[in-house]
């Protein structure tokens, strides 16, 4: 047993998984990203912000919708940029703090 452990870190159980390119470390697959494909997680429906939306609408979208990054689309539905939830919350927090002092 000691000799086999020194020769190979894998047990007869984990060796079979390793041969199938599944690496287990502390009970979890460490190659999980290699088994996930874009086609499996891609969504065609997504929340976005129009380039001409006012700040109130942007804040409402970022707070009520799921996600932390929202694409900003122009009038022809081309990507013009992104708005991040963290940017909105930091801006609002600064505004609130400035009004307090």
C-alpha cells in the first residue's frame, strides 16, 4: 500500500476518472470549466440598457433585473458599452454622502 501510494497518487478509482480527463481534488472536479460549453449557458434573451435612457431608468434596470453587468445598445442595437451594477451603486452612495455633509 505504501509503495503503491509512492508510485502513483491516484487510487484505482481516481485513476479511471483521470484517464477520462476528470481531475478530482478534495472531492471536486478541478477541470469543471473544460466540461462546460458556451452553447449550454448562452442566453439569447438578456436585459440591456438603451443609450438614450435616463439615469432613473438605468438605475431601475440595474437594481430590479438579474445580473451585474448590462450591455448598452444604441438605436441600431449595436453595443455601445456596458454599465456595471457596482458603478451605479458607488455613484448613488457618493451622491447620498455628499448630500449628508
